[in-house]
C-alpha cells in the first residue's frame, strides 16, 4: 500500500528548502520542508540601540534570545510559544483556565468562496484544541486565509487549511499537546492494523509530530486511513460536506512536474473569507 504524505504542516521538517517540493510530492510522511522565507524573522536579533544604553552590557544576540525559555501558559493546556516558528499572523497565546471547558459543543461556520462549511466542535473530545481554535477565530486569525492543500488518494481524502501564509509551513507561533482519539475502527485497507478510519466529515488537527498542534487543520471528505496521531475535535455538517465535495471535484492543481497530481493545491482555489463562532442564547 502506498504510504501517503499525512496531514502535516511542514514546520518540523529539516530546514532544507531544496527538498520541499520533492517531499511534498513524495511518499515520506512529512509534507514539506521549512523554507528560507521563515528564517528571516526567526533569526532577527533584538536591535542593539535600547540594550546598549544599559550598564555597558553587550547588545543581546540571537543566542541570548534562543537561551530564553519560550513562554508557556500555566493551565492544563500549556500552550507554548515556538520562537523558531514565528506566527504567520500575530496572535497572543490562548487563555488557559484551570478548568478548561470540557463539556458541550460549539457551532462554527467557515464562510468560503465555495459556500459555507459548518462545523460542530466537541469540547469533551478535545478541550484544549477547541479552546485554541475558538481563540484563533476570535482573533480573526483564519479570516481571509487559503486552504492550501487538497489530497485525493484512495486512502487520504482531505482539505487542509489554517495557514495564513498559504505555504503549509505557517502557524500561530505556539504549539500544544495532542488529544488523540482512542476509539477509531481499524482501516480495512491497512493490513498492518496501524491505521484507523478518519471518517468522512471528521475535523482534525494537522501536526508535525507529537504535541505540535498549532493552527492547521484538515476536513475529511471521504473515509481516510491514518495512524491515530491526529486530534479529532469536531465534525462537518451536511452543507459543509456539499461544499467540500464541490472543492474536491475540481481536483488538485496540475504542475509542470505532475500533470495529474493527487496531492497539492486545490485546482479551485479555496479561501476562508471569515470564520464565525455562533453563540447560543439559552
């Protein structure tokens, strides 16, 4: 069975820009490599002007900045800054209350250029993920952002979104732990028994390895076979599935290297114009 690239942002891959395209199209599980564009901001050390005025101390260097531990919130979700992977769009760390809401559901609509994608977020399944997702919606992080990746493998059929940079490498400047599903049925297509069914309609987080959740997520439009390494935090409604089907029917955009790709940018460009949380009044 082919081992498809999984729904991962490229942030944790080795920093070898030349291999970005081959990894994206290839069979390794990481879907890309970190591209040079990101490092310009990551390596910018604080300017010497302000610091030099103080007690003749040397201006801070990039090494000093790296030595400072990243900020982490104090609640159970422990959202942690990622200085090496600066935010694609500035956003503060999410609130992290001692009692993270872990009951009930929240309705969200992604208004796209192809129609609405309604989501029901499940706080019980993934309280920290829902908390972060709602925080990003509230800060308008997802507004006017592309869905950069469509896959059309027989065993991986997803639309991946949530990176304002549209490169597959952008995130919110923080990461947090996995809240993995434990009850998914084994994928009938996988003789090893390792992969599970991520069913049509599932909403899950993309990641770059254990406990690297950020802002990228994926929407499953046909049953997919994945290792259970991706936090499921909600589901897509019927109207949203109809929107996904229209996007998927357009296929993946051909490139010079691959005239009929099954993994890449959607041929019908997808933009989340606005992400809206619905507040129910009781």
